[in-house]
C-alpha cells in the first residue's frame, strides 16, 4: 500500500479539522471525510501548475492560520461592534447575516420578515429542516478532486448560510451576507448554498471585509443552483485589508432558460484568488459576468472564470476590468467552453486592463474552446495606460493633469460598478474608487 506524504503546510491548515463537530446529516459527514482525505493527498499549488503559473502562494505558506473555534464565539462577537460595520451596511437589504472570524454574530445581524417561499438560515439549522433540498447540491457543485482550497473548505464545513427561493417566489431586496475578519492568524471557511427553484428570483450580496491590518485567511466556497426560468443575481465584494489572504470559489449550474447575473468586485487582500465556474445545463440559459479589480502597492488579484455551454441557445456576456497601480499584479484567465451539440451559442468575453504605473503588471488570457459549428463567440483583451487624447481633452477644458487622470481612472472603473442595482452599495464602492484613484495620483 502506497502512503501519500502530507504537504507540511496542508497539515498545519488541517490541524484543527478534528474539532469540527458531527453534522445532523450522515451524508454530509461522509462528504467532509472524503474532502479531508483528498486535502491530505493534495499539495499547495505552485507556479509550475498551469492554473497558478502567475500566482505565487509563497507569501501565504510562510504564515500559519487556524480557525476560530466555537468556544471562542463570545470573543469573536466582542471583537466587532455595530459601529465597526456601519460603513458596510446595505440599506436596501431585506436580511443581513454577520459572521466575525467565521462565526455568526446574531447581535450584529438583522433578520426581517421575508415573503412566503424565501428561506435564509444558518446552514447548521437548515440541515435539520431542509436536508432534502440541500443534499443534491452541498459539496456537489464545487469539486474537490484537484482543488486543495475547496477540499479544505469542505473538510471544515460547519459555518455557513442556506438560501432558498421556492417555486415562483421572488425577493427584490438583496440578502446581505457580511463576513468580517478581525483576528491575527485566523482562518475562516465560509460556505454559502443558494437554491432557486423554477420561476423564482433572488439577489445575494456576499461581502468580505476586515477590521484592522492583521494577516488572516478567508477560504470561501459558494454553490448556486438555478432551476428553469429562475434568476439569481450574485454580488461578491472582497475588500479585506492589505495583509489578508482570500481564496474564493463559486460554482453555478443553470437549468433551462435560467439567468445568472454576477458582479465581482476586488479591492482588498495582499493576495486574492477568485474562481467562478458557470455550467449551462439547460437550453436557453443566460449568464452575465462582470468583474473589476482595483489594486495597488504589492497586491496580487487573480481571477479565473469558466463559462461551460453544454446545451443549445445559451448566451453569456462577460466584461472584466482591472486598474493596477504601484507594483501590483492582476491576473485574468477566462475560458468560454462550447461543447459539441451546444449549437446557437452566443458568448462574448472582454478583458480591459488599465496600468497606472510602470511597475504595475497584468497577465490576461481570454480563451475560447469551441466544439460546435453554429455559434457566435468572441473575445478580446486590452492592456494600456490612460488615453492621451482623453487626457488632453480634459486638460484643454481647464482640469489640472492630476485631476484629469483621477477622473478618467474613476470613469473606467465606475462603468462596471454602476451596473450593480443597489444604490447605497454603488455609492459605497464609488466613494472607495474615487479615494483610491486620488491616493494613487
């Protein structure tokens, strides 16, 4: 029998996995055990791995992180106050669930009355009442086979959120999930499961912030199942501090005529990785995938997306932008995969990147893999600095050069942010973009 040597850093991350209590569902314990076994067999990715060749995880592996235990929940609650999170409150939200260092804090959360058919619950509670709804999707959509961080998240699967929209149920106001990091050396493993039944509509804001400047690790996994004629709008915000590490994976399945609208905003973290995989499982499904990364200093922001068209008449519109200053490094790898038989697919992808300094770096790789002959697919990428003609025009109208540069940079980013249909959140983000562009001048 061959024994697989456990990678030392993986072993250190898994040191606290034995403290995770059993779940109410035997099938989930089996999935966690399988994920733990898989994590033990995997190594930390390096730049020799094709999917990680632009992202060096050495800064992460030099630090030690451990999850905050349930026994420390009282101190977790005390480490953040209502005043601390006031700047991140979304006024339009119907529900706000707040997690501090991975632990739910009821005192900071806000639960209101929801319309019939809409369920928002802690995952641990939902497993006792909605196991039949959860079992087909939880730890099934995001695959652990070759993804160390997804396997680690599943091995630690304990704290999370279950959101369900029953058939034809709709909630116009967004559901706000706020994950707050406060503690040095803390690792959190948030898990979100969103299930939208036929004809339903729902919007979810998945929001990651940090208080203070301590180094921490967030390893998040989200799974979204969208049934026929249903619609899910998913807004993911990552605005943690400049010492944080953030690894996030999201897997989405789309049934016939389903709609998935994604808005990913990356501002924070010393090193971040955002994986998004969307699979069109039914004919006529539509995806809109927007993303923006605004980074500076020595930040690294890596985004990988996959749009997998498996059925005919699928459509996708993707636009990803980066604004990179200082000695920061942005990575974008977007793949559109059209399988044999997925005729009449219409899929487009654009990667636009703005460099604010001579030391800033962007690696962008839009990809098309097409195995059907009746499709309309396009992709493109641009990397450059501010347009000299636009800059000259503003200066000719009396604007100082620094102000003209700030305005053009702000407009480049605001184009993506303005598509988010949550006014108070857009105001928050635009204020942040303006402050960052002025600081970079």
